[in-house]
């Protein structure tokens, strides 16, 4: 099996938070696709913060894509020059007002390998505690709270937590514990 050959890229959207490209690609069998569309967004970090008491720090915030308030783990864009762990520590403080103890990098994953060029990183932070105020970006309005592992799993089962990449990150953590 061979990869496709990229012949041409035309950016239809080229903004700091989103790029949309129309690509011309040649398949290994010689067929040419003139209009394969790809997306790019900045790399981001999914944070799995757990308190010393074993509770997960979660957030709720409005998500315009679904038009609903979403239950999520904290997450955020990785700034230029930051490691995923550094971004996780910064974002956890900014969004939730929690300080960190022990970080563990769980891996890097494609957002959607079919058409998306971005990746997300999963960082588990154990022993977090509330230690200060939040520092939201101008577009953020976030509430944070803690859930037991049992309650979190119930929320995944009933669809209250329905972000597939976040569920995958949590599952990756669970597999790392065996």
C-alpha cells in the first residue's frame, strides 16, 4: 500500500484557528482526485485532572457547534513553544483554578485521520487541588466541578459526556492503569 501523492493545495480559508484546503491528489492507481478537502486547527491538549480524593475535575461550557452546554474535561490550544504538559498545567489553572501535582503524558492522537491535519495530546494530572482564580479568555465562560469516577462513567453511558475524543482520552487513561 502506498500513500497518495499531493499535487496541488489551494487554501479556501487561511485563518489563525482554521485552515480549509482544496487539494488535488494522485492515488497509487493513477486516478486523480481534484477536490479532496482537508481541515487544520491548532494542536490542543486534553487534560484529565484528578484530585487527591480521586475525583475528576470537569467543565461545562457552551459549544456553538452543537448549540448546547457541554460537559467536558478541561482542554485548550497548545501555545507556540509549549509542551503538551506545560499547556495542560496552564489551561487547568486558567479554566478551573486548579494547581497541579504529577503529570503523565498519555499520547498524541489524530483528531480525524480522514480529513483533519490537527492532533490532540492527552495529559493526565494527578493530585490537583483548587489553588486560585480562573483566567478566562474573552470568549470563555466556564464552570468547573468535580465528579467521582463512577459518576463520570454514568455520564458517559447516558450521553451527558458525549465528546468522542474526550471519551477516547479517558479510555486511554483507563487502559494505562491495567
